[in-house]
C-alpha cells in the first residue's frame, strides 16, 4: 500500500477482499461513460486501473456536475466505498475487474487538453507524434512496464556485482577529447577560452586507471555519448554496464558475465540458461555464419565450395578460386520452389552487400535447375548437394567473390531467409562468445591500420612478436599477409540471437606496448603523448594485468522485453536523426552565450 495525502490505495491494488472499505484513489482518467445520467470513470495510475461509479441516487448534484466534466487525462481524486460489481459486469481481464468504487467524493486535481492520441496500448499514432508527447506515451502500460523492467535489471546487476566484490564508482562526464573512435560531443569551457571538454564515449581509460589505483573490481551503470550516425539500435547517448577487473584472464571475465546474465534471466524471466556459453573465434563465426554476431537459433550454415569449384568448368568460379577468393553457399530447405522473382530479389540483396552476382542450384522434383547447367557437369551439382547437405526440394544459393565479400553476402542472405521463413524462434535464447578478433583492420583511404575495436586491447600472447615484425616487414600494409594483419586481439563479444550485447577485452598494461600500438595506428610519439599521455604515465606506475567488458543495458533490456528498438526501453530517446522532439534539442543558443564562450557560428 502506497498511502499518501491523496490516496489510501493505488488504482491497481483493490480486490474483492477490500469490499466495504472506504478508500481514496487518485490518477488520470483513462475512460469515461455517461449512461443515462450515471457516470462511469476508469481511473489509472502507474499500478493499474479502477472503475468508479457516480450515480445521482447517492451523489450530490455538485459531485455529479463535476463528474460529468471529467475527460481523458484529467487528474482526479475519488473517494468512495469498494463494492463488488454485478456478476455480469465483472471483467476477468482486469486485476481490479471484480470490484468498483461507489463514488461519494470527487476533486478535479488538474484538467487536461484533449490529448493528441488516446493513452492505450493498442495505438496507431506515429512514432514522431508519440516522441513529441513522450510524457503521454509513457503513461501507456506497454512502455511503462519496460521502463520498470529496466529498473529491475539495473537493481539486480548492482546486487549481483556487489556480492562479487565490485565497487560502483562514478567517472567524469567532462573529460579530455581523444578522437580516435567515434566522434566526440565537445563542450566549450567558459573559464578557459579556446579549450574544450569532451563527453565520454565510454569510461574506458578511467576504468583502467581505477585498476591501476588498486580497486581491483569496478562497475558503473554508465552513460556514454557518441556523435555518430544513428539507426534503430543506436542512440547518441546510451547506457552500459561498465565493468573492469584486475589480475584476470578472459575466462575469468566470461565466468562473471555468464553468472550475471544467468541471474538476470532466471530471476526476472524465470528462464534457465545453460553454462558455459559456446565460444567461436571471429574466423569461425565468419566462415560458418558470415557474421561476427551470428544468430544461432537456426542452422543454414555457410558451406565452402571452393575445393570443388577450382576446376568445375565454370570460368567465373575457377578464376575466383585461383585468385584466392571464395566460392560458398547456403542451403534453404524447400527453397527449390522459389520463383524467378524470389531469386531476383535475393540477387539484389547480394549485390547491395557487394557481390557481383548470385547463382543457385534448385534440387527440384522435376530435376536440377541452375544457370550453371550448361557450364558444369552433373557431378558438380551432386558434390554441392553432398557438401551442403541439401535434400530434394532444397535450394542452394552460391556467391563467388573475395572471401570477405562472399561471407558478408551469404550472412545477410541467411538472415533475410530466416526472417521470411520465420526461422528465428521467439523466446529462445542462444548466447555465445565471439573472441580473437583481428586487432587491426586496414584503412585503404588513409593507407594505414585502424583498431578494429579500440586502441587499448592487447594482442593475443602468441601474436605479440608480430608487432615488432610489422615495423621491419617489406610487405605493403594492404597485403593480407602483413604481420600486423595477422595479429589477433584478446577481444571478445557477447552475442545473443544475432545481437551484440557486450564487447570487451584484456587491456594493454605495458606502456611500451601501448605506444607501439599507437604508432601502428599512425600516431607520432608527440601526438600520442599529447592525447594519451595521462594513460601512458599511469601505465608506468605498476599497472596490473586487467580487462573488462561493457554489456549494453539498453540492448539487454530490449532483448529481454522483446522490443524491436532500444527507443522503447529508454525514457526519453532521440530520433534516428538525433533530435529530441519533445524538448526540441539540439537547438541554437543565444548570441550572449556564444560571446561568453568565445564562439562564433559559421554558416
């Protein structure tokens, strides 16, 4: 019971056991009906809805007059006696559906303009309108429940990590700009003209410094801000469960995170997850599924057909194989019945993902159908059928291209076919770890290497020697055999149902190695000291081996609540254009503020 001066009970609390009690409830008018002079009011608050009846048989003329003025979203206080509803009027779909309040008092606490949409779960209003009136949208139980669930996730995370000896520590929101990843949001300093703070993309460097400071286990429900291109699952500001541990290996971190995830799913969803979670290297994930965040709820794995294609008689496939490319395919059960239009649609998806084309073999009842029929022998098709484990009635889609392109295309085709054929089972949770990512990826525009994840991830121990080898190698940086292209990172991602939920790594704890990495990324010693000198200095004072991870709270809650977008689990999200439709941000500031900050807007 949440008794206050305005209520004795909430609008979701009263039951048949409360009959004959005199109560006071307060909330918003969710529905009103005037039936022959008798007014029925549905009053809603965060906890539910209760029906109240105003009848001139027991209400004064003044109360009846006020009741007839009530409209949607008015805030009202209602006094009265709890009664059982007539048996034929009970609503089993409502927790309070057995009772109603025989109203004897009414105070209109505030009026409401006519809302732009009804506050109800089955709503057809546009997302833009709902974001503009987010305070009304959040009154809907479907959103309210998700925000409350988010609170429970955060609460359970804190309790779980506290039991394991973690300390929650806040890190600064105004920091030095280190623009080596996504773009920073910058904040001008009024006191120090021409100088700027940055808002943190993550607490990465500070949590490492906390390990150097001896805290051993840190976490934070951290706000992170990145000025980057947006999409459905990305916001300019997001929240992550930021964690760091000293004197650990990746196995130790996997153990802690798996325990936390199993606790959340068991405690909040009553779902038992099996441990340990499967593990795939980056190369294994790409080769089998064409993605570094594979959806494991269905099969349709990629089959390497290069071996049987090297001398198959089809010159395009043979040339791809001889040049070091990949011929590979995926098999769709029952897909032999696909029409030409269906196949053309899939070919367009392949082209959008960089492939030059898409071939196929349909093992139809009437015989094999394929554009390759005139170029290859029947034995080639039988080999494809055997390798891909296709059956009569199945369709094998084939891409021949550079390895990375072929795998990416087949990975996207795999997901598209799963959506079309509803292969991604709901309420099925397939967690896995993807690890040993490439440490670097070549940037052809800048003709240098970039960090695939971040600049502080350590190389796998067996690849450390390749750091120095790369400085003396005669191979061009663009050559995939360059030593730096061969280095694997002690980096890992937690994936569930095709969604990357967390990313982390074992960090570099040696200042000299960190400087080597910065040099490989094209940074001079002077620039490295200027941008990251505070971290390099800290690493020289006895930094222990350490590592961490940062599960995305928004994505985790969206996954657990079955939400299509993380916007549904954030109280006040931005649009995909980075705008807040409710308060109109971002917005210009006054000329006086610009002058005070020493800024000038250039059109």
